[in-house]
C-alpha cells in the first residue's frame, strides 16, 4: 500500500544516514495521508488505524484532489517539492512492479509542472547594512559576538552553507585552505580561504568552548553520533543564528528579512 511504501522508504533513508531526505518524505507522506483520511490529522502513534490505499486503487480524481490539497495556502516552491516527492514514490513503486507507469502514474493527470523553474523572491541584504552589522561591537562572551564571527566566516567563505560550516573539522581547514564535501549535492569544494575567514578559524582555535569531536565550530560534539542527532543539532543552531541575525539587522535599521540564506 502507498503509505506503507512511504514508511519503508523513510526507514531505508534513516538507516542509510540520510535523515534530511527522510524528512522530505515524511512531510509528503503526511499530505497523502490527509488525502486518504479526509484531511483528518493522524498522529505518529495512530498510524495503525489510518486508511491506506494500494497504488492500483488510486483514481484520476485522487491525483487531481491531491493537487488541490497541496495547492491550498502553499507556495509554488513547496507545491513543487511535494509533487516531486509524490512522483518519486510512484517512480520507485513502478520499478518494483506495483503498477504500470503508463497507466497509473500521477503525472498524466496533474497539470502543475513540478520541475519547471520557479522564480523566488531575492532576499539579499544591502551591502551598507551588512557592513554596519559586521562593525557592531559585542561582548566577546556573548552569543551575538559568536554569531557575528560565524556571519563573517560564511560571507568571506564563499557563502558556505550553515550546516556545512557546522560539519567542518580541523582536518578540513589547514594553511588557509578549505576542503569539504557539500551535504546537499555531495560536490567537493577546495579553495583558499579569504584572510578574514581564516581569522575566524584561528579565533575558534582558542574559543572557550571546544568540540570534543574535532569540529571547528562548537556545535557538534561526541554525543551527536548519528546523522539524525547531527541534523537536529544543526537545525537548533541555525534557528538561534537566524534569530540573532534578525536582531542585529534591526539594530542597524534593516527591517526586511535577514537570514543565513540572505547572507549567502
């Protein structure tokens, strides 16, 4: 059945150490469950009583209603994500012989094109405001001071992703060179760090909090010993980081959205 198949894929992704991708399937599974259970909320503990359906039992109306369901109060980018994962589940099920792709694949009945290029709002901050933020004076023991250092590292480190920054180990940075593999696309990055980014690295060599697991920045420790724990810790740290960025932006008079994405 469809939801059972979702659960299998999610479990396989968790076991393979890919919790971030698993979460995308969890979110999409929830929307399919709403479709099959008349929008009734189903908790994790109550899944054994939720209604499910075999792939072959899905009708044209089911697919069309799914498109309507995920269109309600949803941005185009989120709708696109749900449909890509929805199609992915059907592609995987087709390969395993659950149905014939030609006769039952939802792409035949859904009008929205999830793979089209969607224009998103630009969220960058004006250079003058960013410079003012970088020049603000904070107590060296404060979280805002640490956030300011991280902000500088991201900016001068070629816009490195926050999660990838958290995962940097001392073995990834040496003699002003940085080498790491991007978590999102698994591409390899190797370049000389800007002098200001290197200054931040050197500062954290003597920071009052040190990771006991060899990480440059003090977010991940030996207790974060699974991909799921690492992802959860990074998510928590990113939330704090974005809260600080918002506060710092307001200090200099920038009242539009300012997050790690804007910074990059």
